[in-house]
C-alpha cells in the first residue's frame, strides 16, 4: 500500500485507513482482530475508531488487537458525542474532552493517541475553549495531532484562524463524509483542505455499502446488511434516489469492464481524488475487507473516470457556478 503524508503533520499513513466502527458490533472480537492483522499484513498502518462506537467496545477491541503492534500503527479516535448519562458527558467542553481522552487512552490501552479528532461541531462550547484544551493535550503528550470531523467550511476556517492567531495546534486533518454518491464537500471543504494542506480522510467511501452494488433497485434491502438491518431506514436509505441508483449502475459497468468489484472501483475512485489522503474503509468480515483491499495498486483510465464523473455529477449551485462561469 502506498504511504501518504498526513496533511501538515510530519508522519505518513497508508492510502487506506481501517475503520473500526464495526468492531464489537457486526464483527465480533476474533473477526475484528483478524481484520486488523490482515490490514497490517497488506501494508496498512492507519486505524480509525471513536469513543462512542459500540459504547466504547470498539476502542477496547482495537486496543487489544494492537497489543504488541502499537508502534506500527497511526491510531485515530474521536470525542464529541454522548459518552455517559450526565448532561455534561457530551460535547467539546474542556470538562468533557479531558474526561473523554482519559477514558479513550484507558480503553485503547495506550499512552498516546496519534490523531485526536472532534467528531462533530458543537454549538455549546466556544472554539477558544475547545482548541485550547486540545492544544494542552498535545503539549502533555497525550495526543500527537488534531483533526476535525463533520465541520462546515466556515467552522473549519474559523478554527484554523483562531489556532493561528493564538499560536495553538491547528487541525491537521478533516474527516468528512465523501463518496461517489455524497460529493458535497467538493464545493467548499475539499478546496479549503487543499489550500490549507489538511489531510482529508473520507468516511463511508461505499456510502454505507450502497456502492458495493449489493442492493437492487426493485428489491427489499436484504437482512444481515447495514441497509436491511437499519432501525431507522431513513438515515441509510435516503440516498437511494434515482441519482444514487444511476451511480451504482455506472460503477457496476466500470467494474465489469475492468474485472474488478464495484467496491474496488468506488474506493479506487475516492483514493485518487485530488486532495484525498486516505479513505476510511469499513468491513464486517474478512471477505469484505479483502475485497476492499483490492481497490489499490491500479488506476482507472480516462474513459472510466469520465463515466463515473458523468453519473455522479451534482448541482454546484450559487456562487460556485457563477465563479466558474466568470473564469471562462
Ligand atoms: N466521522 C464520522 O462521523 C464517521 C461516520 C461514519 C463512519 N466513520 C468512519 O469511517 C469508517 C467507514 O465508514 P463506513 O463503515 O460507513 O464505510 P463504508 O465503506 O461506506 O461502509 C462499510 C459497510 O459496507 C458494507 N461493505 C463493506 N465492504 C463491502 C464489500 N466489499 N461488499 C459488500 N458490502 C461491503 C459493510 O456493511 P454490511 O455488510 O453491514 O452491509 C460495511 O460495514 C468507520 O469504520 C469509521 O471509522 C466516521
């Protein structure tokens, strides 16, 4: 697997990051450990979890899976969502971040977190409070680098400005939702990250599994899949509109042409988008992981790029269209 620099951070990460959201949930501990080993054997060195995945179990399983291998891995986790029963066990306050980082270090059974990410914008905590607390964690050696996830462009730009103005450690990475189906970050966030040299770590590169091509338009979503098992189908299936089905079909055609799987084509596409550092791949078992690991080491040709661009085109809206027009 190719190594890429983690934005402005002075370290290298593999071009695929292994997501641990399924650990302790769809994947039991033995399967999760086997997936970590397979990923490391394939040259991967980057693993992403969060304090809230499976109520902390994902971090625990990840920590045990990395026993004796911790030094080989760039380990990322997150803070922001509800981590306990109290009204203050949530958010990006000094109190919650400080308590959450200690709990994550304990569960991960490690002395340090390589990349500590805020999981989502928090309307309650001021950026000054959040950024100065995160900066302290860096200086205390508990975390090496900072990242943001699920921020809008103004929120990220403001954070970078405050960090620069106050001499605080800036975010080195952004973890946004990004796939052939969900390309919204191409309007603002991706250009911002490229301009400010932030690493971009797309989550849900298969749009939760849709881009693997396993769902069929006229059929119910099968049980034993994220889509079929979702308690609130709307959170999963709202993207299954005509545009999404057209993209699934275009990906399938490219895959058939190349003798690859749909998942491999969709992940290859995102791994090679300008500005992307490492998409975070998710899997419930070794078969899926092996499939997804086959997404690197080859290139889509011009004709296939065009077919995918055509199928996944989306309205840019104002003022993006206006600015593009002004340049012609
Ligand atoms: N920052 C955030 O807010 C945020 C949000 C979500 C995820 N993440 C991170 O991003 C990682 C990846 O997200 P994701 O799991 O949503 O990624 P994804 O790649 O879009 O979806 C992964 C799911 O798709 C299905 N799948 C994967 N490979 C497949 C294959 N080859 N063939 C058929 N089905 C396949 C599996 O689900 P089924 O088998 O159940 O269908 C798998 O769990 C997570 O582990 C987490 O680290 C972050």
